[in-house]
């Protein structure tokens, strides 16, 4: 079985390389060979990359602490900050779409393509309505092609069509910043970014371009009593405080409160309600958990104040302001709920009959007393 595995791996290596593999004596010599393809990482290890030149494939080993990514040796564990790498720009082939490049966390670059709507063309990175006539002129400076070792420049015709002119660099040249320059001087040592905060650690980062065109990400850890904010290590940047109002948990009969810590992290604390309580509006209240019945109104000549669900005993009495605040057959009189007018008339009639009867009884008693004399 071991021999079969070795045989299969040998076949894969032969089919993958397709020719003799030689160790590259030096990086400058590797890039000096004409007619070579772009370098690529080996499928059988992460410590070297390959570059095929004619029938010969050169192998270039990475240094200790480096791994091969995207055809180059980079420090192990190198991460890039995700974000847009470019603004919108028009496509090289025609002006019906625009492009934008984004850098991913693994340092790879993704190009997004956005087509313009019908009747629109791309100009200066924006989709605009197509005009009948345009001023003939260059609409870009020289820039390097993403597809070949060449510099490009875009020209706008009178009919608003966009054409791209291409100038190929020589074999000993490399396109850099829109110019063909000697490969030996292709890159200069310079900072590529300002300081920015790491998304993986409490540290700030800065990327630097080296003379061999590789990119190094330098990491600067913040102290224990510091936090990284806006690319700077600052002390006690955040104040301990409550964030927002308490709110009821959706998973338990409790309420939650979020707090901000000194290190700018947040903590959520949970406060459980008692068995005879329920959480409502971010607090524990005593009430009928079933919420099935409304209590008797404990108010004399008044109405029950609006009460929260499941918390009847937190209500209160209030005076009426209009008839609709009172029960049926009641009216609002001097901010008190009283019987309606029809009921009042009946009461007055009853009272009148009673008084009349009482008067008759008294008169009868007096007349009877006089007659006895």
C-alpha cells in the first residue's frame, strides 16, 4: 500500500510540474528569466513556491517563519484587514459596467462587477446616462493592468464610447504605479497603511511594502491597561456605565441589563423574577400570571387607571374627564362618574313621593290629636 501511495504521488508531481524542477539559486535570477509564468504555491507543501519558465520549473523556498500565499512568501499567520481596496472604476473591455476591488482577511483580492442600467454607461467609476456627444479626451492617468504586465490609459471618444490603450512593458520591466520600471527597482520600501486596530487581538497593525515587493504586517500590542481605538492604544478609553434600559428576557422570567466595561467590552447581567412575579417592561411586577381576568374596580365614583398587563395591583383610581371614561348609564359630572339624567329624574320622583307621603302622615296625626280634644 505504501508503494502504491508513493507511485500515485509521483504521478501527480509529474503531471503538475510537467518538467524538470530545479531549486532557484537566487530570487533575482528567478525573475530575470524571460517567458516565465506567474509564480504559484506548491500543492505538496507550504514552504516554497514554483515558477515555470519554458520546460523548467524553479522552486523557491521560503525562510523560517514564512509560508507561501498567493505565489509569494509571507510571514506565518499574516492576516489582512478586510475592506474596500479601490473606489469604483470602469471596466477595461467596455463601458457597460464598473468594478471595485475588496481585500479579504486572507490577503486575497476579490473584484466585484456591477453592470450599469439600460441607457447608461460607466464614466469615471459612475454609471451615468449615455450622452449623444462627449469631449474626446483621456479620462484616466496611466495605470497597471490586472491581467498582464502592461500599462493602460482610457480614452473617451466623441460618441462617448470608451477605449483602453495598452502599452506592454519589456521583459526586464514591471508595471508599477502606471509606469514600466526596471524589475530590480520595481518596489521601494514604504508604508502602505496608517495604523489600524486588529480584529483578532488588542493590538494595532501597519502594513509595509518591502524592496522585494512583498508586504509585511507589523503588529504592536497594547498594554494591559490600554485598548486599541482608531489605530491608537489608549488608556481607560471607555467608562463603566449602563447601556440602555433594562429589558425582559425572551428565554426566562427575568430582565436583563447591559453594562459597558473599562476595556470597552460589554457585559449583560440577568436578574430573575420571584415565583409570584412576571417581567414586564424591563422590571419584575406582582400580578396574575394567567392575565385572564380584570379585577373589580376599587374606586368610588371614579374609574380605574390604565393598568399594565398582569399587574392589576399597580393600577390606581383617576377622575373622569369625559362621559366615555365612565361605565354605561353614567355621565362625567365635576370629574366624577354619576348616574345618567334619566336615572336622576327617577330618583327625584321617588324622593318627592316619599316627602309628600311623610307630610300627609304628619298632617293626619295633627288632625287626629285635635279631634281628641
